[in-house]
C-alpha cells in the first residue's frame, strides 16, 4: 500500500522534531559543560539515548509507519535500554560499551530503513524531495534523512571506543558531536515535513 507523502509528513514531523530537540539539548550540554565527571557523563548521555528511543517509539506508533515498525521498534528498544543502563552503571568502560552499541545498532537500523525505503524516483536516479507525489513515495519521506543520521551514528559509533582512555569529557564530546549533526538533519527534516503536511494532496 502506497501512503501519500503528505500523509507521512503529517504523521512523522512531530516525533522527528522531538528527537531533534532532544539531540540539540544534549549537544548543547556537551559544549557548555566543561568538566563533566562520570555521573554527568552517564546521566546526560543515558538520558539522551533514552529520550531518543522514546521519540523513535512515538514515530513507530504512527499508522503511516506500519511498514517500518519492526526496525523502528528495534531502534527504540536499543536506545532506551542502553540509555537506562548507562544511567545505572556510571562507569567509563560501561558507558563506552553501551553508547557504542546504541550508535552502531541504531545507525545500522536507520541505514537499512533509508536504503530499503527510498522513494522510487530516488531509486531511479531522479531527484526526490519531501513533497513528492504519492506515486514517488512508495518508500518513505524520511529515507534520505535516515541514511544521513544512520551513517553519522555508525561512523561515530566506530570512533567512540578510541576516545575512552581520555575520560568522560572526550566521550561526551564524541557523542555530542553525533547528536549535533543528527539534531541539524532532523530539525530541517521536521520543518520540511511540517510544511509538506500543510500542502494539498495532488490529485
């Protein structure tokens, strides 16, 4: 079943915006908190992952996301569980393992979502935007954004363990860097989707 892009946009923009704001808030914390200890690292990083998982879960609940629900729920569960455990086990080694797992699994899920749900126009080499017609929206209006955020998460996930020896400040800096990029991408996506949702459906 093909879901019109305006229907997807109306269903998706709020959960995407929530996740963008969560990432932006965490990114700001990592920039302005100059001397974070293990507790700040664990709680701030853990809440970022946990709340990000909540935002993905809200996206998965949308009827328009039915075709993508399994991967979205996997992503949400991994983010939420690793975030909760990071808050509980407040050590650098455990945080490194949990944050790395969260980035790699979450990013991998998004890469799969993005690649398998590309609009048909993009798959054939034609430019596709968020407001494509229903016939060009056989995949998802979020496909391009998933590819970007997935690549960012996987890239930073591979890099994170190499900074563990530098302590909480470095780990938060790396995770915060990923969060800032994700925030920018998803904020633009959310605003675009909100605009598209108000457009009349093409006849």
